[in-house]
């Protein structure tokens, strides 16, 4: 007690003795010309010696463990640390670090975005706020790409490009923002609001003086429209929308995540195969669990209930972490929950609205996946690793135990902090076009590409199966080291039966093996 009393009196004396303006600013991470230090002894003469030796204008005790705060009029932080660290009676000396509140945006409706706080987005934003190098596909009613809170984060093609969807070639102009599977055009303008709402949660721009902010402040959103103005659509159009995303990926667009806030209908093998194809091309498929309030372990809801490794199925919770009464659930068929009740986001015509549903929970997870991929320590993660980072780092919620695989709600900050920094060495296999038509006695060609992941540089041996009777299928070259392409030439004869065939290409390298398929139609 006597020592503390003395230090307080000495501090007052020192503050009275010295005055004057601050010197030039020191490092931005710390208070200029200041250190925090703890000595092994404290005596009156000792403090006065410190004042003279280091030209101190502030000497102050802090906390209850004996540390002191010192500020010099003339010596910078680094000089003080070097000098004091040489003393044998110094236990530690360090900068007086500047700490700030968690990174939050200035957008007007920020205070209403309870979901962002619940998933620990502000803490994650201290590490990353996203990057335009990560592209997210929104499979939905489209996107109002002119919305002022979305426009700067909308993907635009830099040049004209072509894709083959269902055997038809679609050429998109420079500046295209995605695909409309209903009209087979490159204009995904929203005519319903749902897709625009989803997009705002994933990637509305930050600090622009407008409305809301997304999980990602910077990303690129591709509109993949297959739902009409009434919010309904065909499975076939959904498949084409997903295929457009796959082909964009194969054209070099870094499209890593698809948001799928839709569902209904029965089991579709065609849709299953297309989602699997997306996974084979390194695309994560985040899907809404559904809004029927049922256990999807016994009553599946597709596409979320497909048993595929690249799918994350998402339930909805409210601001109290309570599972919404209408949200589907399933101990094995639903992966995790995310905020989905009273979610404010963008809608068409420069407007905003509050919606509820697993549709609103899903983009929180999609945005989280894109944010994880943008973090420096998570660069290069595979689809499996991104999924694992999200599912292995939820906030456990007692009320969700037994209701979903993880028993928890999304925490994007934990996912980033605990992602796998060193991705597994592997390769991806892809084939273009996805389908081709050839007449009997003629030939056609596909391009098979090997893309290394995680530093992979092995040799991939290629083989083909499913070749039609009376036709020859050859791969040139038949092996690729590192990365490269091979030409799959298929030559039919007049005796080759007409019909639709599935041709499968398999690539093997040691214990690694991947397969990818394409459709071949033989006509008369």
C-alpha cells in the first residue's frame, strides 16, 4: 500500500514538472513515445532517475500487477524498448499497443443486422472483409445488378465468351452479369426480389452510406436465374443454371460457392449428378434446408438432402438462437443453423425489406464460405476444407443438439481462425463441353483439363469408359504432369447405335482418383 501511495504522488509531481506539445507520431500500431514496463523494484530515487534518463513526461502505474506506463518527450517507442530491455531489473517492456473496436461498417441499417453480429462477422472483419477474387453464384430469381448497394460487387465478364448448355451454344457479351436459364440469355435481372435479398446478405457493399452490408464487403456476385417472377422454376432450368456456373469456372472465373435458397419436388438423379459435377469442379453448394418444419432425416427436402460432400444444408434460427418453428431440421441431413428470422436486406428498385426463411439463413453461410476463402491464412482451401472449417467451428447451442449434424449455429470468425492453412495436395478434373452431338460415321472432340490444388505436381493418368459400341475414344495425351489438357476424340461408325451416352473420364495419380462425365448424343 505504501508503494502504491508513493507512485501516485510521484506521478502527480512528474505531470506538474513537464509540459509541451507532442513530438512526431510513432508507429501507427502503438501510442507514440510510450511503453508499458514492469520493474522488479520501485524506490523514489529510481523513478526520478528514469525521468531524467529518458526525458519522461508521464510515469503512471496501471492495473494491479505492478506495470507502469511511461511516455518520453523526445525518445520514440523503439528507442525506449531497446534501452529499458537492457536493464537487469526489467521484467518486460513493450509498446502501448493501440486497440480498436471490432471492425464494423457505417451503413445506415447496420444496427438492424442482428445476424451479422450473431455469426461474429465483426470479429471476422478484423481479419478480412472479402476479396473480389472470390466469385459467388446466386441460383435464384436473379439479381437486381443495378441496386446501388450491390452494383460494385456484381460480376461482369471482361470480354465476350461462349458456353454450351444442353447442346446449345450461348454467347454472352462483354459486361454480362450471369445467366437466365428460363430464356437462355445472359441477363439475370431479378423480377421477383428473392435473389436480390439473398445477394445483399452475401455481398452488399460496405461504408457506402447506403442501407445494409453483406458478410463480404468485397466479392463478386453472379446471377444464375432459373426461378420466375412467381418464385417457381423447373429442375431442368436449375440444372442449366448450375451448369453455367461450372462452365464459367472452367473458363477461368474463380467461382467457388453457389447459394441455393430454394427447394421442393422429389429426388432427381439429373439434379444430383449436376450438383456432383459442380463439386468435382471445386464448387461448394450451400442449400436451404426448407421451411416445412419437418425432420428431413425421414422426409427429405431437395436439393439440401442430397448426400453429396460438396453440399452444406442450412436451417434457420432467430436472434435468441432458437430454431424457427417452420425450419426443417435433421440430425444427419442438416448440417448447421444460421440467422434466418427477420433478416433485413436488399430488394429490387433501390429498396430494402425484412424476410424470414431458411432462404435467408443460407446466404449467411454462403457469405461465410466466401469470406473464409478470402482470408490470407485460408488461401487455397479445397471445397472439402472450406466445408470442414465452417462445420467444425460452430457455436454449440443446446436447443440445436440432435436437430442437426453439428448441433450449432454458424460462427464465421471461428471458421477463419481455425481453417486449414496448408491445403491437401490434390488435383481437379473437368471436361468441356458438357454435352456434344455427333452423327453416325462422324467424330467429335472434348477437352479434358487437369488443375492442380495445394501444390500438386504429380502425373495424372487418364482413361475413358462408356464409349458407344462401334466407336473409338482416344485421349491425347493419355497422361498429364502438373496441369494441362488432353483431347478426347470420339469417332463413330455407321453401325454405332443412335442414342444418348455418358462418357466418363477418370484421372489417377497414386492414391488420388477423380472422375468426370460428359454426355454424347449419336444421331442418324
